[in-house]
C-alpha cells in the first residue's frame, strides 16, 4: 500500500541526512540524488530548499506516482528544483503495477514479471507526453528531467507522433509554443539501460543517430539480470559518440560541479 503523507515526509529527510552525515564526508567525489516525499509536494519543496544546494547532491529523485508528471500537483517540486538548479531524476521503482499508488500498466495489471518488465516503458512514454502537452516544460524552462532505466528505443516513434499531433491540433494546447521534439531535446535525457538490441547492432546505431547523441546517458543496472556492462555496450559507435553517452552528457545534465 501507499505510505501515508506523514511517514513519507519523515523517511526521505532521514535518508538524506544519513547520506549527508555518514557517506558524503568520506569522499568529495561521491554524489547522490536526494529523496523527496512525493505524497506531499509542498513538504517536498521545503526539503529541496533545505538541503538542495549541498554540493554533493546532483539531482532530485522523484519516485513516480499514478499521477502523470506534467500534472500541476508536482509543480511545487519543480519550482524548488529549478530554483536550486537540480534536475528531476525518475526511476523505475519496482512497485509499478504491484501496489496502490505507483503507475499502473495500460489496460490492466500484468499476470507475470515478464509482462510487467516489457510494459514498464509505458510509464515513461506517458510522462514524457504529459510533461510536454501540459505545458510543464514551457513553465519550467530551466529544469531538466532524466528518465532512468526505462530504455530509449521507444522514444523516437513517440516523438514523431507527438510532433504530428501538435502540428495538427495546436489550438488545443496553445501553451505548447514549440515542437515537442524541441522541448524533449532541450530538457530531457534518457539512460541507456535496458538496451533493446536488434540482431544487427548497426541498426541501433542508426536509431541513436536519428535521436541525437546528446539525449542518452549510460547506465548499467549491475548486478541485475538485465545489466549492461560498459565494455559490452554500444561498441560499434565511434569513440567520440561513446564518450558523449558514457561521460559528457551526464556532466551536462546532472549537477556534478
């Protein structure tokens, strides 16, 4: 079941303080994404303003609810995150389609882990769509969103459909002033794991080139069964392109300075 609002406020603050007190002093190179209580956006904003300027905090970790991320419910969190120059990082929680509160797969509850695993991308697709068409990206132009471990091969056809729809029905969403492709390219990043690899690796290279090499950030998910190891991932890309995905894009998207 979903944690109550009071509990959700206390636990993230305790987690954050534990990391700041016990782990971060061990090595200044250590960074972490701070936790926030998504069940109480106002208190989440307070927590971001309380510690969000700490130099070893690199992002705000936003566990997804069954409320699309473009909904103004989240706007206090986004306002505070933009204020302290932290990106929003959202990650598959492990509770999707299982408990009350997290995102539910479209069409109903899956019957097996295999079904659930394959359909996890739906949450990312829906939230990308929501962030653009609600005008949230327009409202918070300085804010970046990072989708972690949803994969990325679904992104390009989603953007094609969003752009086509926006061009035909702009009167319905006049607050969306640019093409969805422009918003996503400027304000969203996606981690590589899990990579859906075709039989011919060059086909994946073509897909990434069509998306743009600055959209992706390497993630491994080690030691899970579907992990991607650095030496085995995207090996057919040119060295400069791999460097962008494995290093440079993260330096740009996360607050690591």
